């Protein structure tokens, strides 16, 4: 599974984070990390960690010379998804298991706590 980061991701980051930097909600080191990350991946396709899936977020696998760790990217910064593996899967909000069933959690057996990982439009 891959996602294409939007071309304006760096600009969006600047718009969101300048305010956070001013009020002290993000420190300068963190700001520099994200600035490097967004400038490196804007407009590019990146690989997603398929073991930890979310509905509106993606865990991006480490990128050589950019980050050595998985980085969580919000859907707001994503332009396109390729080979989406979230179809037919759900996350259980009770036990936090990714289930291949959208009716019953494979982890705890409950059905009340499942959230579909993909909105299916008719």
C-alpha cells in the first residue's frame, strides 16, 4: 500500500505549525524534523505500514535519509492511495485489533466496537 503526499504538504505544515510554534505547542527540534520530512516527501509516493491501519491516518515506513522511524501522516496531507488494503477491514475500539471481518472482531469477539477502516460509498 502506498500513499501520495500532496504537493502542498510543506505549505500546509507551515500554515498549521507556525501558530503552534508561537504558542509553544511544538518545540523547534520537532518543527525542524517535520519541516525536513514534508520537504522531502511532498508530491511523492511513500510506503505504508500495513500492520497498523487507521481510517484517516497512515503509518509511513522509514524513508532513507529522511527518517529511521515510522511516521504517522494524517489524511489531510494525502492526495491519493494505491493498493488500499483497508477494504473489508475494521478496527476494534475495545481491544484495538485490526479485524478482517466488519461484523465481529477477531480479537475479542464483540461487534459493537468495530469501526470500518474504509468508507464505502454507493
